[in-house]
């Protein structure tokens, strides 16, 4: 057998058996209708990723400013009244404030979690990442993910398997 063929077979077997790191995370991307919310608060697209280390949302806007509020919701894939929420707010001094909590049908209860986020007004994008250990109470490998502002609900994914 040719050495090139053996090398190709070895690479294919290695990749298929070991898998691929972050690129193997399950993703869902969807556009949202423009003009269904006031400018600067209008979600235009979302990309959700359920990776081995974190649940991530990348949300696109029309003319995003460095002010406002965004909520990233993570829940079990079955319908219910419980979820975790990462709430991002720009305060009066222009600083990004991150809060994380467990939300039931009555209220939100603060929880400790090292949420990372970037509010990029110049690129019209907000990115938020929640470590998987923060949502481990949901147990399964699939999650519901959604994002919203006070004026617009972005597309949701109801069952996104972990990559």
C-alpha cells in the first residue's frame, strides 16, 4: 500500500476516534427579522454553541450602543419554568456589569458563576459565555438557549446537544 494512502487513513482514523476539540461543539445559528424592535435594541442574528467547557451566545444587533441590557437564558430542553440567566447591563459609568442567577416562576436567585462577556458596540455584537459547571444542575447534555433585550426576543434553540 502507498505511504500517502496509509498516512491519510491514519489521520482520518485519529480524527474520528479522538474527535475535534472546540470545533466539535454543537452550534445553532439563526437570523431574526430586522425592524421588530427599536434600532440599537434590535437583535438581528444569534449563534449559540453548547461546547464541552461553556454555553456561548453571540448576538448581533443593528447599531448597538454601549448601553442597555441583555439576558442570555439557559434551561433544560424540556418545557418548564426554571432556567439560569446571565444578565448583562451597561451601568451609568459605561461599565459592563454581569450577573448570574437561577430563575424560577417567581423570581431570580443570584448564583456564583464566572460569566465572561464582551459588549462590542463598534461591531454590533454581544458575546456571553457561561461555564458548563454553572448549569450542571440540568444534568443532561442538551440545553435550551435564548437571548432577549427589554424590547426584542432573539431566536431560541430548544434542544442543542453538547459537542
